[in-house]
């Protein structure tokens, strides 16, 4: 009998030829036990060799593996089945998919906290390493995690919020979502690091030597804890991987619904064909996912995660906040929110939107570029060709922003560059709430804000319905009517709410 974690006699015999002690002893016990402790875990070997069939690098990409292709196909079948009936069916499914993972996490936390070494893992979690704040990767990873877990800059929050009532308290919802996301991340961190502490205790190494990220946590760290459940480990394993499947499908609900909504909004005629559109998009995304099932697919997934799904979110978020506050106009945006909530955003939200958020995102982007280091997967270092693929995925994620800007400019170009830029950066007459009663409420707020500026200090008149990017120059009414002839039937124009409002306030700025 030999103690668990110690080398077996057969193993010692195999190691006897490596080196001998100075005393002439046949066995030297210094080198072999350490090497055994640092060997890859069974979970890691199983995940890389049997689940992924991982090749030695991106250059050896291999072919699609049948079991992964089948799993991918089943996943998209489930997504399509849940979304094919529309957003109503999705809401019912989410009641289960959003709550079940908390039950499994609680079970894993109770089990992980009772394992030896769990305290060391929790100490590692709550002990700050201040010098790491000087590493750009830490800031970039933290920002990407916040954006990804919250869904910011991905379109999902906007898509789901668009199905709410117009007067829904979006400020309350934003606070609740942010707090729940923080709680979930903290709760998951307790589970993860209690298990990592146990793994470090088992191997006799520091926690930072067994800590991993990405798929390593989901398919290596967690399964090791599940396998040590006191009773019926296969049952807990099934529940755990069922939870993973639910989390993946739940994430795809929002992602796919965002894409579907974008198509339907741009091409309203597709609304009647929404079911075939949903199925078609699922088929296309299934085909696009097949390369990731190859032997080198994990290397490609790491590149996409690092560039397309990481850094690109920071750029998209920066563009969003700058365009809303400094092109559309922060005053208009504040009035939009007041129209929905009955009160303007407080100073905290204003400071975040106007300064803190864009400055923080810009800082992270610049810091990451200054301290840029190529990504790695384990001990594998990407070749220049692989890094080029990563940058190409980043460009593909962002290129539609300037493309649509150029297309919109070309469509509206009238021979004068500055006037064209001013015109395309103004809301159109169709912009605003869908219901006429809400549009009228928004007009009243706009007029009230305009009157308040008219009686401001020194009696000077300022435009209150735009930000630094707004143009307060009065525009001729013929632009709104779509005719160059200033003579038109005013009674007909008065029947159009947008033109009626333009006649009242003498401005092209249309309400939201």
C-alpha cells in the first residue's frame, strides 16, 4: 500500500535509472514525485485528447469530428425549436433556463466548500495582487467579461428591451440587471475557486498553477468537483453538463433574436416570413460553426474569442456612447428618457454617459494596444499567420460601422459635404415613439425645453434639443415636405404630425 499522490513502487523502479543519490542509494525520490504532481490531470487529458481531439497547432487544422458536429447540430435544433414560435415562447423557456443554473451552482458550492484546500482557493480569490493592475491584459479581460456577461454592445439588451411597454422603467431594469450580473459572477467565482483550491491541494502546488480560463473551467475544473460528489457522481455529472447546455442555449436565444430583429427591422416584409428566416439563420450559423469542430478548432475559437468577441466589443461600445451623446445629442437623449420615465436621468447617469464611460473604454483600448501581447493557448504560441486571422476577425466585426456611414453619406450627398453631414446626423421625421400619444408627449417636452432655454440668463436663445453634435440652424420647411416649392397647402401639412410640429417650433429637429 502506498499513500495517494505518492509514486508507486513500479513507478519508482522506472525512475531509478534517472539519477542516483550521493550515498549510493538505488532510488532517488526527489525528481519523480514532483513530476507526478505536476502532470496534467485526467480531466485535462480527456478534454484535449478525446473531446477535442486537439492537434499540435493551427497549421494542423484537421477535419470535422463527427461527435462534435452532431453535438453542434443538436444544439442548433434546440435553439431553432425554442425560437421558431417567436419571442413569446422564448420568454417561457427562459423562466427555466435562467433559474436552473443557480440550483446547480449552489450544489457545487456546498460540495466545493467541504473539500480540502477550498479555503486556500477562496483566499486566493479575495487576496488582491496590486501589481497586476499594471498589466493591460487584466483590464482588457475584465472589460470584455463585463461586456460579454451583461450583453452590452452586443445588441441583445436593446432587442429584448424593445419588446417592453413604452413606459417600462428601464432605469430600474438596468440597475437590477447590473446587480444580478455582479452577484452571479461573484457566486460563480466562489464555486470556481473553492474547486481550484481543492485541485491545488491534491497536486501539492499553488492555486495559480492550476487556475485556467475559458473552456478549462467548464470542462476540467468543474467535472473534477462533480466526480467527487459523495453519492451518485454520474447523476451530478449529468446535471452539470445539462446546466452547461442550458447556459449555452440561453445565450444563443438573445444572440439569434438580435440578428432576427435586425433583419426584420431593416426589411419589414420579412416579418411574415419570420419562421423560415429563423430556421435559415440557424442553418447558416450551424455551417459557420463546423470549422470549430475540427482538430484545430479550439485554436481558432481562442483567436475569435480574443479579437472578435473581446476587443471589438470595446470599440462598439465606444462608438455607441459617443454617437448617442455627441452626435444624436445628450439633451435629446435625456428628454427621451424623461418621456418614458417621467423624470430626467440623475447626475450619476449623466456623468457616466458623458465622461466616465467613454474615458474608461478609451483608456482600456489604448492601454491594451500599448501593452499588446499575442494570444496563447496553453503552451501553444500562435504563428504570424494565426495572429493575422485574429486581426481579420476583428476587422470583420467592425467594418460595417464605417461601411454604413459611407453608404448613408453617398445616398444623401447633395454636393456640399458639410450640409450632408449635418443632415444625415439629424433624426428624420419618422423618428420617435410608435404611438401618437407618446409622440405628442415627446413634442411637449421638446417645446418646454426650448421655451426654458428662451428665457434663460441674459435672454439668449440656445438650442436645447441636441448635444455638441447638434446643429441649431433653422431649416426651411420645404425640406420636410419633400418639395422645393415653398408654397403648399397648410391644411394638408397640419394633418401631418411631424410637419405640424415643425411649423410650431420652426426647426428640423424632430422629436423622439
